[in-house]
C-alpha cells in the first residue's frame, strides 16, 4: 500500500483529493496520513469527506477513516465505473473541488458519467464554477477529454445550495499538451453574477471590470446573470483566449460591505497580472493540469505565469505516485516552464 504524507508542501485538501483520484485511476491502494494537520481546522471537513465518499462510490472501493476531522484515510479502490451519481456536500463547501477529485478518474472510466453535486459554486480558495467551465475544461478537451458542465443554481457561503452537473466522455488516452507562449489576446469574455441581490450589482461588477481592461487595451464582453438561491452572493469570472492556444482567467467574489466596483476591478486586475508574463497557462490552471499531464501519452510542456506552492506540491505528489519526472525551469512565485513525459495510461489497462 502506498503511503502519502498529507502535510507535504502546502498541506491542504488537494493532496488528499489527488492522491485518492490517482489511486482510483491506477487501482492501487493508498493511505494518506497527517491530512490538513497544519490547518486551523485539521482533518476532513465536509467537502473533503464528500470527495472521499464519492471516489469510493465511483469505484465500488473500500475506505477507512472517512469521518469528519479524521487526519488519516485508507482507500482501496475497486473498478472504475460510469453512470449517474449524485452527491451533496451538505454545506456551502465547494462543488468544484469535489468535481476535481472525480473528473480525473472519470477520464478513464469504461463509459460516460453524469455527476450532480450540491453545495457551493463560487467559494473563496476554490475554482469558481465558471472558471472550471470556461478555462479548465476547454483545455482538457485539447487533451482528448471532453466534459460538459452546467450550473443549475448558484450557491454562496454560508448557505450553499448550489447545484452543478458534469457530463463526461472518457478518453481512450490523454493526449500530450503544449502551451507555451500566450501570443496575442484574441478575445476577453466573462460572466458577472449575483444571487438574491439587485440586478445592478452584477452590472456594476461587469462595468468596472470592462473599464479597467479597456484602459489596458482589451475590450471585454461580459454577460450578466441574475438569479435566486438560498442566500445572497455575487462574483465575476473573466477569461482571455490567446493565439497561442491558452485560456487565462481572473475572478473575484463579493462579500458584505465590499463595493461591486471593487469586485470587478479585482477580477480584471488579476487577469491583467496573469497576461503580463506572456505565458499561456495561469497559476490556477497550472496546478489543475499537473495530474493530467502526468497521465498523458507523450511529452507535455506548459509555461506557467506564476509557480505556486500548490503546483509544486502536486508535482511532488504525482511524481511519487506515478514514477514520472517533471523538468522545471523557474522559481517559486515567478513564471516557470514545466515539462514531463507522461505515464501513458490507457483506459482499461
């Protein structure tokens, strides 16, 4: 059984999610200890627990230690399967982080899957649903893995209640990816949304973002979305498509007392910062791609706008679990170039 130190690197929940997701892909049992021990609330919180339970259901596997606040989990995966699944985080915990754990093994499932997850859709410290839909998934489609993602209802902290549905089409194998120089920006798009708030909140967020981007020379098309949910909330996600094949994103969330204009400017400022390096992969997409690159057939190379501790942790984890080796040029907190010869995993083998 493979032993994983859950406190490695940034020591967050992603170590657990990726370790168990890779175990589901490879069929190799794994024990993860010291889970989130450096956090204010150590161990499994509801969204982590739900991801563990979901992976067990996805594979018909056995899991020990799957309870709130547990700092150790043992996972013995069974056979991957497709079909329909429904999971409820039970809180405003992130639906996208649960999906991150499931989408990786579902790339190699024997049949398509439909996964419905209820919880938070736009959370701090997690990819917003629109980022996953408009940045992550289009890039994964370039690797031969196609996922449709639909947001049926927004869910914000603290009440949650959002609902998303992902529909996957497994890949026979993952193709290598090469995203290096961004090239020119071809278009900038976005979604500004608010729930249980006056429509002008979404409009003001979008307008503030457009003004800042226009000053930098970019005209942005931002759609506004107004809806109802269990509680109030707002946010904006922006993405820039480039001639080099990259899609870079920026986002911001509203909160009580925070002007809508500030929300829009934060998202636009974040996107402009990502574009500044001239590299094709933003900091958040970098760490999301690492497990996929490690499983792909052939040599992949990505140039990241900003190397994070999160990305370095993921590199260390997948190297230990899959036996691949990443080549890294660059330093933490700076633009970097990453390449790897993938493990060439083929569905069903």
